[in-house]
C-alpha cells in the first residue's frame, strides 16, 4: 500500500511548530553548520517536520537543574 509523502512546510511553520530559531532555518550557513535537514525546491526552502524533530532530538542539550538556560539572544550566535 502506498503511503502519501509527508507534506513539506516553510521555515516559519517549522519555527512555530518546533520552536527552532527562525534564523537557524533561514540562514544557509546556520543550517549547514548545525546539520539542519532542508530542501530547496526552485526558490522555495522547505522542511519535513519529522526530520527536524529527529534532528532536534539528536542535537538537544540537557540543561542540569540550577544552570542558566540560554536566552533568546543566544540563539542568534553560532
């Protein structure tokens, strides 16, 4: 039985759904440095949420209790 392909989403939808910083998704250097899976279809940049979830789970850092968590400003730094 043929399963339909997972729909692709744009950077804003991926950002809103998975809380991945928008700059990381939109910037080619950030995507490459962080290994973020993405697809270029013509001039459109698209993502599969399942691939981003797996990427996020592989690269997530556990913050120990009592340690400061990164601020939103830290997300823009590589």
